[in-house]
C-alpha cells in the first residue's frame, strides 16, 4: 500500500512539473513571436550606420 501512495505522490509531482514546463513553453513561444515581430517591424533600424550611409549615397 505504501508503494502505491509513494507512486501517487511521484505522479502528482511529475504532473505539476509538466504543467510548469507547459506554461514556460507558452511564455517563451509568446516572447519569441513578440521579438520576431519587433525585428520585422524594425527593418531599416537594425542596419548598421555604415550600411545606412552607403545606401544614402
């Protein structure tokens, strides 16, 4: 009986860890999408000063 209780406790801990990892994955996926959007929107702002000067000439 103690083995079953021990296994149930381990299962609960594993399920809690899985849920935490899923939340982290969702947060990171959202952050990545935000950063990718910022990079796309930035466009010319991400170019170096030398490159901007060369394009102006």
